[in-house]
C-alpha cells in the first residue's frame, strides 16, 4: 500500500474525531456554579466559503493558490463566497481541504488580529489525496480569520458547517439521565468510509461510496466527500458527483470537474459537503453518486465522512 493512501485514511479519521470532540462536544454545567460566557455550537446548512482554485471551481474573490509564507484573510460574517453567515458570532466550524500542494507544507488557521500560533491544522504534501479535515476557528472582533501557508503553493477549499455564539450557561441544568444520554450520543456521532480504489464512470449514475449513521437524538448530519477524477481516454471529460440519499444525481447539490486532453495524466479533485436533518433513531444512509456528462473518466481515492450534531 502506498503512503499517500495511509495518510488519506488517517486524515479522514482525524476529521471525524476533531468534529466529534470539538463542534459536537457536550458541555455540562454545575447546578450551583456559573460557568460564565461559553461558546455554543450551532450547526448550519453547509456552504462553501472559499475555493482558491481557478474557474470553474473558484468560490469567493480569490482564484490563486496560497504562496510560500503567505497569509490570506477572510471574513466569517455576512455574504462570503456561497455563504451568508450571521454577524456577531465568535467562531466557525470548518471543513478544510488542501489541494495540489507543490511542497510539503502546513496550514495554520487563526483569528486575523491575533498572533499566528506555532501550530498546524493541515499538513498537505505533493500527490496527497484530498481529504477534508475539521478546523474549529475563533474569529476576531471584526469577524475575520486568516490562513497561513508555510512553503510552496497550495489551493484551499473552505466549507462552513456551523457557527459558535457566546452564551451564558447560568440557566442550564441537566438531570443525570440527560447527561447519560448526551454522553451516549457523543460516543456515536460519526462514521466514515473510503480508500484506494478506482472505478470507471459512464453516463449511467453509479453509487461510488456510501456511509450510514444512526441518530441518537434529533439533530443534523454533516456529510463530506472527496476523491479524484482522472481521464480514461483521449477525449475531454465533464464528470459529476453528488451526495444524496438516493441512487441518482441530485441536481440541487452536485459537483463537477472538467478535464482537458492537453494533459493525458490530468486529474482533479471533486469534493462536497451537505447537511441532512435527522430524528432520533433514524438510520441515515448517504451515497456518493457519480457519472460522466461527456467523455470517459475514472473516479478514485474516494472518502465519505458523516458527523452527527444534536439539536
């Protein structure tokens, strides 16, 4: 097995755990002691804040990779990219994918007005399969955050899956049964599937990957997918994928890539994020469905992660 595949698999596991223990964590307040202001996670319908790749993938004002030692600042409030985010929030829950790194590097996310910490959120390498990772980021008083790239060039895709609001927990009390239920829910909030496989696409929709998750209580499931599309013949290709509960492409939420024959070895990332409302006890199965609109293509190294967050 090659090392890229191993790195992809463990990165996907890390993404699941990071969201499970971060954004979906359970805070318990002592009944007689004020905990003061604490950020409260609120899941939202996932949206793409930025995609630094050139058209047709570009989302947001920038269409160029991050360069060496470059810091890029974005807003986490208002209309940004394909998102419309509330103003006044204190943080964001992100799913971030690094694509096309030219050197081993790391990315650091931090509040725009703060000193950059000596830490990394993603560690992309050349040839590494694209795998989304969870990043919970504070934003500054102006609603901004920054991303820093150490070296080489790398494209970044940023999806928002939730926001954090300050909230005083003085009035929050939990019974022992509620605490037990919350802990049980936190132990079963995520699932993932994926690996190194390649399959040819056709004009008929095909289920490439599936993931299932059982909702312990009412809530939302955030599903992320990633993979590569490569040319399979000497013709231009438009390939499409969609996260859906069915077995055919959902035209409301599909991703696509357009590959040209000038480079026979050309490949491109296809990735997506989608949210689904669930009720207690519901078993949700989400499929990654792909097809070819034109040409002949293969899809490979696909992953799906599903993360449950309670209402």
